[in-house]
C-alpha cells in the first residue's frame, strides 16, 4: 500500500512538473525539454536587436577639423575603397602628428533600410575606418566609435547624390584637448 501511494505521489509530481516543461528545437532539428521560463527568455533574446549603439560619454565634445576628410562608402557596403587611400594616409599622418587628441569615428548611412540595419551598417563603417587608421599607425586606444545610422544626415534631400554624401564615416577630435587644431 505504501508503495502504491509513493508511486501515485511521484506520478502527481511528474504531472505537475510537466506543466513547466516545454520542448525547444535545437540546431539539428531535434527537440529537447527545457523549462518554459528558459524557453521564453531564449525566444525574447532572439527577437531583441543584436546591436545597441552607445555613444561615448560627451560625444558633443568632439568636433570636425578641416584637415581630416570623411570617407565615403558605396551603397550597402562597409569596406573602404582603394580610391580613398591617399586621403586616409593624410588623415593618419595628421592624427599621428597630433597624438594628444582623442578620436571619435562616427559612422553614417543613407535612409534606405531599417533603423536597426542602418545603425549596424554605420558601426561597420566606423570600424572599417578605425581598422584602416590603426593599420597606418594610429593608436587604437585613442579611438572611440559611434554609429548614427541615418540619424544625422549631412544632406536631407531624397536623391542619390545626397544619399551618397550620407554614406560615410567621419573622424572627429576632442574639443578640449590641450592644443586646438
């Protein structure tokens, strides 16, 4: 009798617990049991944006200087074009000659594409420019990145020449550095 009651109690516990178990598909298509809370959290994480831009503190402390030229990008691309090599060499030389300046690289995109996609594209463009400057001898620890996506357009007209202007990465320097440009 005790054994029967134990088995009934165990079956009851298993039935109650089964309400908290869900089947979650794995990469190979099989299903594995997971807690419902864990399954819900996994689904929520999968629907959240992968990139959340965080501007460095005091981003308004950075300014453009005429000696540093922006780099333009092709539509939906984040690789620096070979045609920009001479301008990048000049930018890197100026930055190496002025090591006291903190650097902010701001990536931009044109308005075609979703906000989330354009923010990620702006970040890839800023990283590409940073990588090119570092390859030319600029110290990586001086450089911060920010992506504005389509948020701060240089040109607001809805035409291709204007969009081409907005597809850029811009080098800014900290305004309060000991020596002004």
